[in-house]
C-alpha cells in the first residue's frame, strides 16, 4: 500500500448538503426563517473537530494500531463572509504539518465558492491508558511542492506563536493601557454614573458527562466542548444585544486536560467588553472529576467576538460594560487589544465589512 506522507495525499473533502436537505437545514438554523447568518457555528465546530480527527487518524493509523488522537487546540477562527443556512457547506481539510507527536490540520470552509473561514486544529497522538498516557512519535511529512512548503512554514509559525504567548503571559501593562483604564474608572466614579458592570452579564451552565457521550477514545471530543461553550457565549451576548448578535471571530481554545465520562463540567460566559456594535464574551470551561471536589480549568479563557446587527445586518451599537474588580480591568485590556488586532487585519473580515459604512470606531 502506498504510504500517505505528503499533505496533498492527506486531504479530505466533506459536504454538508444544506441546499437540498430541509431536515439538515432545520438542524443548523439558530431560529426559523431565512435570515442571513442564521447558522449554528457551535454545531459546525463539532463537525470540524470530527473531520480534523478523521484526517489526523488517516496519517497516524499507517504507523500505529491503538493510538488515540486528541484535540490540543483550535486556533483563532476569523469569519470572513456571512453564513447562509440554506446553502451547501464545503469543508476542505488537510494536514499541513506534522511535529513530534502533534500535527496541524487546516480546514477551509466555503459556501457558494466564497471563503467563509479557515480553522486550524492541533491534534496530538497519545498512546497508553488514558490515566497514564504519553505522546506517540510520528514520522515527519514530505513537503515537496511550493504550496506544501508554505503551508508547513505557516503552521510552524502558528505553533511558535502559541509557545511565545505562553512565555509572555505575565507581560507588564503599557502606559496606554493604564490611561484607558483610568478613563473608565473615572466614568464609574461620576455622580451621574448609571452604567452596568461586567457582572450583570454572566451566564453559567453545568452538565455531567454520561456514558452515552463516549467516543472510541473513552473521552469527550474537543468539538463537543467548543460547541457547548460557544452556545453559552452566544446566549450571553444576547443579554446585552438589542438586535441579533452574530459571530465574527473565535479566539484560540487550548484544551489542557481530557474530559472523562462521569466528569462534571461547568461552562461560564461573561460579556467583558463592548465597543460600538462589538460584543466580546469571555468563556471558560472547568472540570470536577468523578468522586472529586476540586475544580480545575479545562481550557484557557477563550474570547468570542459578536456583532450586534438588525435583521438587515446593519450594525447597531450596544451599551458599554464597565469593569469593577482589578481582574475585570485586566480582562478589559485583553479584550480591547484582541478586538483592535482583529479590526487591523489586512484581509476581509465580517467584523469590518458589516461596520465599514457606519463609521464606528473601536472605542
Ligand atoms: C494535548 C495534551 C496531550 C498535551 O499534553 P502535554 O503534557 O503538554 O504534552 P507535550 O508537552 O508532550 O505536548 C505534545 C505535543 O502537543 C503540542 N501541544 C500541546 N498543547 C498544545 C496547544 N495548546 N497548542 C499547540 N500545540 C500543543 C506540543 O507542542 C507537542 O508537540 P510536538 O510533540 O509535535 O512537539 C494535553 O494537554 C491534553 O491531554 N489535553 C486535552 C486533550 C483532549 O482530551 N482534548 C479533547 C477534549 S478536552
């Protein structure tokens, strides 16, 4: 059998045939009707994770029999064009790069020949009992043509960027950060202040993982957690939106620990920053193991950016949210920085497209 050892040979394509399948359309719609952007991104994240896992297994299964593949991270997802719930979704998946035990799977999402978004999943090969497993080493890929080389280089850059971010986690605040925080603080101290604090916009949800959810790895897929987390964030964004809130970007999610059957999971979402029509929601997932009392973070804090729009996708401003505690102030800085970076992106983004005619700044 020929060895599949080049990105080109490790590619998959799947179609979600929404155009001619009313039942599938129904499943993916957020609300009834044919509104633009009416698509459950959470559900799609779950499909994407499954496809990434399948693609990763295509490579790994050539060398090992009993290796599990787990999702270590889902990199930033930038939505470039509006989703339609009544058009086929084409998912093009490919392994871009293989490291020692991890690999990057890139998935391009298209509708009507339009590029909607690209997602990058870091999948890791693990061997041994789930409570005492270790990384399974993988042979590297052959990157032969220019396209394969460029994609591999970019994948490695994303990996190094993530490793650098971990190192810079405690970076000191800039003077500009202090100035903008002080401005916010002054507003809250005014005798006429009647704004709302961040803690007015918190939602949380608990669930137990049942044997029914078990996959062949005996664990829960990262895509399932991303779906649940996104759906709570979306509800939370609606607690401040005065129109519809549609998603514009998802920040990187890192999965630190596996979820076992019987674990209790806590999802939290909080509107931490708003600017013009943009709503930034921070989400976290925590875990309590079966028979344990200790709660631990399962993921990093992930930010979802939503845009508040009317039915015709015209951007509508939302009210400002104010930090209260020192921790809240730090969250405001991160969210503001994240949003500003997104708005400075060179390539087309839904976040910019929707707002470009409305002349709304970020502050
Ligand atoms: C992913 C996981 C196995 C990594 O464990 P670890 O002790 O950090 O292992 P290592 O340091 O050996 O890392 C293994 C590889 O994954 C990469 N990696 C780990 N976390 C990563 C992340 N968040 N983003 C990118 N790469 C990551 C490492 O760079 C390394 O790559 P390499 O072997 O190709 O050089 C561990 O964090 C885990 O089990 N997470 C939960 C996975 C899971 O179950 N997901 C689904 C539901 S939560």
